[in-house]
C-alpha cells in the first residue's frame, strides 16, 4: 500500500512538473504594426565665422601717436549676422589708463575703440551704435585711438591685449 501511495505521489509530482513548464504557443495568424519615427531638429547654436584684426598697432613717433586705419572685424559667414557684445582691455607690459583723463605715468596706455574709452583695465562700456550688427559677408571698421606714456624706447612689445567677444545675432535683433 505504501508503494501505491508512492507511485501515486510520483505520478502527481510528474504531472505537476509537466504543467509547470511553459509550452510554446503557436499562432495560426501573424500581424504587423507600423510605428512612425517622428524627428524634431532644434538648432539652438548659430555658427560664427569671422576674422578680427591680428593686432591693433600703436606707434609713438616724436610725441605723436599713430594708429592703423584699416582694422576691421569681417563676418565671413554666408547667412547670419554677428555682433560684438563685449570689448575687454587687459594690461600687457603697460598699465591701462583712463583715456578721457589720461595722466602720464610710467609705461601706460589708454585706448578709445569705436568711441568706447578705457577707464582702466577691464571691460569697456559699449556706447549705442559703436558696434552694430555685422551682416553676412560685410565688415565693421575698428577705429581706435591711443594715448601713450613710455619711459624708454621700445619695439614690438605687447603693451595691452584687446579681447572682442562676438555672438551670433538672431533674426529679431538683426531687423
């Protein structure tokens, strides 16, 4: 009798295992679903292509300051306008002085760029109209003046550094 129970238990266990295993189902029909891929492209960056002057030369000849008259920023882009958004003047071997109230101190230079004057080293206050938008394939003249005080003769020194920050102009600003 014990063997009968064992055989019955074994049979039940075998059946339980058979029903517990997954059995692949076969489908009589197939269907397909087409899912569209929607694409959105957002261009948040406008490329900038321009040239700036390689240098802004200043010469002090017999007490007269001479500056270049052909400096320009050129927008070499084909479609978008650009604009100078900041002009920063940093000291080189000379101190940066106040252009409007220049006092001759040892080795100092003061600049006025498109009518925006240095007050010392740092960012210039940009006056209205000094740096208008530059249309594609056009340029903006850089008119600059300098006041210089030098204690000795020097040649080709980096008296100061001018940093132009340039940004793309959106269509609303260009209009």
